C-alpha cells in the first residue's frame, strides 16, 4: 500500500462519460493499494406531484434503481474486483454532488478525491460552477480531476509553482503520486511564471538579473522538493494563466498539479482564478492540492525566498 494514499473517494454521475472517471479511480487504487469508495448523489426534483409529498414507496423504488446502476458501474469498470472494495463502499447520497463527495471524504479520512472535469457549457460554468470546482474549494485532501480520454498513468507532468510552502506541497505530492501510480515517468517540469511587471518594475535590478534570480530560486526549490533525475524547471515571463495553459499544450502534459492558497492567500495561484481556469480549459488531467498538506515544520526548509530580491543591495547597471 502507498505511504501517501490509503483511502480515496470517487464521485460518479452514473453516465457513460463517468465510466472513465471510475476506471481512473480504480487504476489509482489498484496501483497504490488504496481503499476506494464510490459515491453518487441524487435529488428528488423529478418527484411526480400526483403521488403526494410523502410517497416513501416511490422514493425507495427510485433509490433501488440507482443502487443497481451504481453496483453495475462498479462491476463494469473493474472497481468491484479490487480487494479493498465491498458493497458498502458504493454509496448513494440524497444531497448535492459536491456536498456528498466532500462529506464522504471527511467521513472516511480520504487521502484523494477523484472527480470528473467540468460539465455543461461555458456560461453554466461561469455562473453556477461545476462539481469539480466546488469539490476543490471544500476538499480536505488533494483532488484528481479526470479529463475524458486523458492518459493514465501519466508520464509528463507540469507543476506550476510560486515558490511558496503551498506549491512545495503540490510538488512533493506530484512526485509521490507519479511514483506510486506506476507510470513510466519521463519527466516532471516545475514552472515559475514571472509577471512582466515584476521583471520591468524593479528599481534595484535589471530584467535580466530578476529573471536569473528567479531561475536560481526555482532550481533550489525544485531540488529540495522533487529530488528526481527526470525533474526539470523553467522560468517564463508572462501572465500565469496564459503561460500555464500554453505550456500544457507545448509539452503535451498528461497531468498538471496545482497548489491552492485558499481565499485569503496569495492570489497568484488562488482557486477561483488561475486554478479554476486551468480546470476548465486544460485538456489533461488536473490534480489540485490544498494547503493542508504543507506542514509547519517544513515551510522554511522546503520553500524558496522570492522576496529576497527586494532586500538585496542594488546592483550596478553597466551601460
């Protein structure tokens, strides 16, 4: 069994498209030895009014139909064949999907949640959010967002970082996850995107110096948190959202791993902006790692100090 993944929760919609989600979750459980749980949330909005508000027989009949579909999906996707999976681990919940998934994850102390990428059109996602978006915001553990047809196990991973403790936790999660899922890892790339204003706005250093400092800190950060032979790193100048999505395409990444700071943290990687857009637009699997994985004792040791630049003695610019 994996040291990091002992229990995982898989959210399903019981559609044909969600078979891919469940198969991916089953593959993760098979590779790591984690105990899987499967959950489907439903509501009674379609309750026929002519039956009355308290027709328990009809409610039980509908629940039984859903139970049969859930069990069938577990069998057809190979989840039911796993040693750690039993009938009681296929759960129906009379709740909204994101509440059902997060509540189960908390109940079983899950180490990973597996859900599908955003469904519906762009306008619906913009105004209503998706189950994946909402799970990511509330999850007590990392969330693996499955894109239909994406490669698994992954071989090419992209980890955008901001040199913070949270992105250090994301990078450590990425290396452990890829190692434990048994994929033939080609490489992991850590990506640090410098905003043009950071490069051009320094009164103390030239743009070339700022970029060099960033590269040195990223190199140190990567070696501390991902001491793997196949790990590379890159500094790009641009706007993080566009550069991350472009790098995903250019590298043909199988997975992108993002750390999120929550609502009060540094907005460079805050869920609701960059991470949310990557969830919607990336054509690969996405793993989102919450700040709870970053331990207090590791913060100073395993992160870089990007703010040191403004504390240095100004350099002499040779014209």
